[in-house]
C-alpha cells in the first residue's frame, strides 16, 4: 500500500506499471485482443521508457488480464453504475482491470480488500480527484458480488462443526417455565 508520503511499495509499483501498459494498450486499441496485448507486453519487457525493467508481478498481472479480459470487463460493466466501462476514463479502467484480476485470480495471495486499497492508492496518484471514490465504490461492489458467489457455491448442507463432531442425542427435556423464571 502507499505510504503516507505517497511512496509506493514494490508491489504497488508493479500494479501501477501494469496499469500503464494496459492504458497504453487501450490507447492503441489493442487491449481487447489477448494476442495483441501480449505482443505489447513483450515489447514493453524489451523496450521501456521507465528507468527499470517491467517487474515480474506486472508481467503476471498483464498476462492474467489478457487471459481473463471478458470476465474482468463483464464484472466491471455490471458494477460501473452510471457509466459502463466504455465511458470510464482509460486510466481508471486500467487500474480497475488490474484490481479485478487480482480479486478474481490472485485472491489467495492478495486479499480482495488489499486489491481495492492498492487500486485506490494508485488512482489517487495518476487520476482525477473524483476517481478514488468511484474506483473504491466499483471495486467494493465487485468484491461483494464475488463474496456472494463464493458463499452460494459453498456447501450449505453441513457445517465444519457437524462434520467433525459425532451426532449425539441432546436431552430436550426441560421445564420452559423454569427457564423463563431465571430471566
């Protein structure tokens, strides 16, 4: 996460660099084509205007977004209320794509709430004053959607406690009046 003075951790820098490549791909109109996006990635790995090479985590993010772009964009389109992804500022869309990919495909390593915090930190540095609140709202809606989907697919039939505890007969003989008198 970003530090108070606006300095980024190496992971945050990698996210920002990934967003920059996705932004460039959007501007060149190649983001929708996984093969063209991966070609641009290969180009950026060899030739970059940045003072350092593209971090490995940036490469992982870009490759991940390229392979999951329809799923990522579908979630964004569902939750980008009022605009839809075709009307979002390109820089915000690039940051949103990075965060949604992390929430979908890297949530074991990066908790979803961390992906949201990181996206907001990046967008604070590179976009408009209104963007952080909007990005936070969209990503939180995506997080809730994914959490609900996971909860719905979890097996509600038995709890962990029921699976680990042998069934025992519980005595249900009690005097209701006695219990109520205690309160």
